[in-house]
C-alpha cells in the first residue's frame, strides 16, 4: 500500500512539473521576475523610465530623443533581458574579445555612440536643416554665440573644484551648450560612465528652455532694452551661403582638428542644402537618415542609464551643475549684448534678449527671445535676429567640445 501511494505521489509530482514547464509557470519561477524586488535600483530606474516616457508623450518634452532614451533605459534595466552589458565597455574601452557569446542587441547598437558615429550623422541632418543666413548677414552674432559658451567653461571649473575628474568636469560643462548630440559625443569620448545622466540632463534642460531662460533674461535687462527694435537683416546671396560652410570647415579643421568631425558633418549637411544640386541627399539626411539615427542614439544612450551609473551622488551633482551651466550660458549672451551696446550708435543697438539664444537649443531659444521681446513691444520681431546667435551657438558648442577634447582627451 505504501509503495502504491509513493508511486502515485511521484506520478503527480512529475505531472505537475511537466505541466508547469509546458505552461510557462516554471519559466516564470526560473526567471528574474521574483528577484526583481531584490534589485531595488532596477525598480527605481524602471520608474524613472516611465516618468521620462510620461514627459515625452504627455508634455512633449524633446519627445524625439527623450522618448527613445526612456525606452532604452527601460530595456537595459529589465533583469534577465541581457540587452546591454556594462562590462563590455568597462574603463572607457570596448572589450572586443568578450563580445562573442556575451553581447546583446543594445551592445552592438551602442558602438555607434562609443565610436562617435551617431552624433556626427545627426549633425549632418542638423546642418541640412539650418539656415546660416542670419549669421552671415550679421557676423556680430558669432560673438554672442561664443559668449553663451561661457557656461561650459565656468561649470567645468566648478565641477573640477567639487572633486570630479577633469574629463568628467568637461563632460558636465558641455551641458551648458544646450546641444544634445555634442554633449553625447564629448561624454562618450571623455567619460562614458556619465553618459546616461548627462544625456538626460542635457535634453531635459533643452526642453525646459521656455521655463529656465525668461526669468534670467528679464532680471538682466531693463524694459527699454527689451523693447529695442533692430533693423531688417540684409539679404544673403547664394554664393555667400555656399562659400560659408566650406570656408568655416577649413578654418576650424586647421585651427582645432578635434572639432573637425562635428563641424565637418554640420557644414556638409548645410552645403547639401545650399548648393541646390543634391536635393535628394539633402532630403534624405533631413528625414530618413536623421530619424533612423535618432532612434539608435536615443535607445543606446538610455541603455547606459543603469542603476549603478545613475543612482548615486554624482548624478545629483550633474543635474545641479548642468542647470547652472545653462543659466550661466544664457546670462553670458545677454550680458555681452549689453556690453556691445555701449559702443553701438543709436539705431544700431542690439536687443540683449537675442544674446540668450546663443545657448544653441535651435530654434527654441530664438523663439523665447522673440516671445520676450514682443511682451515689451508687440511690433518687435526678433526671431531672425535671434537665429544668428542661435546657429552660432551650435558652432560654438562644437568648438568648445573640440577644445575640451583636445586638452582632456
């Protein structure tokens, strides 16, 4: 009798085990589902990913990249998914020998970030969508765009004083340029361990331009300064538009070779647009190529935001220093415009509000200048004037990245 009961018990156990395996219940127990609570950091990062998705979808904060960054963050922090492995890129190097049999999908896609491919391709598309006409018509805009980069170097010094390494301080400072691809490019070269927090900070602050900038602009200017009307910009010939990207590429590549990849790609895209003979290529880099690269860049940058890299005191410091860099860049452009007015004749004064557009965030920063100017003078039209410093800021942030890379790389 005892033997019979034992046999029946074993039969039931085997049957239940077989059922569990076939139905997937066993797989559930063998997976990391029940150990998820043990990884509190993963849970927190998944929550952060949901929050960023909410900001991108509901509030439309830089949705093209914040959306993909958030989803990449979600994928990388799902236990057991094995899509991204930080050990393959430990120490800032690609461990090629360990890729076979270990690497996941996001590891392969991340090579485009690590090798500096995605940011440069995005710059080709940005160049094809950029009109440098306002900058060519008013070369003084170069100075305003340069002044707005002061936030990068001031923050670099501040971060270094707070204990960050020189490479990390440079990567944090570049947030002040308000240029996401440039921030990603420099950080991937200097301090890839900070890529996730810096990318999230850079794109978050870019989305908050209409919130961060206006109080600074109003605090540093008077009502009469904000109401200054500027004369219409002169027309720019096609020859000037074609010569500009070629000459600028040559000059910067000779003076600062480390900035050549970003500037060269930016000007390549712009020349495609302005020359008028490669419309198919111009449309491709503006649309299909740009969209594909944005997807890959966002997902892989988000994947670097693991719990280990994101949930620490350094991340909080990066967020604080990043917003300070952005504020100082805004103030730098406005203050230089005010200084330039000391030497300008009546009728040729600069509305200081356009100086804030030098932080790069194209074209949002220029629109903020336009909005603030019209509050004081409804007939004032500053958008095209602000686009000069705005596109100069794109060039300026790339040059600043080149300078930091030359000294710290």
